[in-house]
């Protein structure tokens, strides 16, 4: 069963507007959450993360929000740029005896229209 | 960019043949991971390593084995490849910071494997 879910396979946004990507998780033991961006034929690249002790983290145009009670996180991109067009994966992990296992969602393909 | 090299980048093989994919890192990170990416499934963990000779299974480990004889190299072996193992395979590394206990994964550029 998928522990991390991204229910929107795709999203289109006008350049300059806000992009909001959503992610839900089921495992209450997850305590570290991440967003990755992926271009075709490349590996995913790390964007931003948040630990469970926070509810918001910002890095430039990217902000991640965490709602632990709803088991929901979101990534906001403001303003959206055409270069942001890519597939975005959310991931979650819980610290175990042998380190972190990271679980990923199925991805959301973002298209930013010039 | 994290120093992660995956080889080969592309491979076509026949059903039933053994295949080994290699991941090499120059970052001296303790943790190494193998993921596969498939449409509709995202990235799924196959195996990971938490030190030399220390490995554990992930979500989709059946049909795969791994070995890590030195810090910089993590090998993924398909003992007898099947068509269901056609996928893009990504290696990732992490240097778990025990002080903050968090550290992101950094990925290689992937190996595209086709099993005919």
C-alpha cells in the first residue's frame, strides 16, 4: 500500500502565478518530509525539506507546509517560472535502527505556461 | 552536484540473464539506496545499505540482491532478469546527521534497463 500519495498526476499554471502541489501520507511515524524535482533523463534533485517539529519552511520561491493532524504537506512555488516545469515528487521518512527509509509519492507533472 | 556515478546508463538484456548495476560515490556517505521508477508507481525502494557489508530490504526487493564491499560502491544484481524488471534504476546516497537526524537523499542520473 502506498504510504505517500500524490493524487494529482498533473498541474498547469500560468507563469507568474502560484503553483501548489499536494501530498498525503498515512504513516504517523514519518518525521521528515522532502520535495524533489525531476527533469526527463535525469535523477531527482532535492528541493526543500521540513521536519515534523515545524509546520513551514521557506527557501526562496519554494515553501513547504506541513499539517501533521491531516497528514498532509504541500509545496508552494511563487512566482512560477517556465523552468519549473518538471515532475515533482514528495517523500517521507522515519528514522529506524538502520537509518532512514525514504518513501516517495507517484509524482505530479507541473507545466508552467509562458 | 553530489558525486554519484551509475553504470551503465543504458542496458538491454534478455530474460533469464544476470545483470549487475553499479553505483559509485565520491562523497564518503554512509547510506546508499537503490530505487526503481515506473509509471504510476513513483520511486520505490529496492534495497539500501547503512554501512559496508550492511544492507536491508526495501519495498520491492524480490528478485534483487545487493552488495557493498567498500564505502564508495553499491552493486545491484538481478540474478535472472524478467520483463517486469524493465525500469529506470536510481542510486541515491545520504549522510545521516545524527545531531539533526535528517539529511536528504542525493540521486544519480539513473540506469535505463530493458529486459526483452
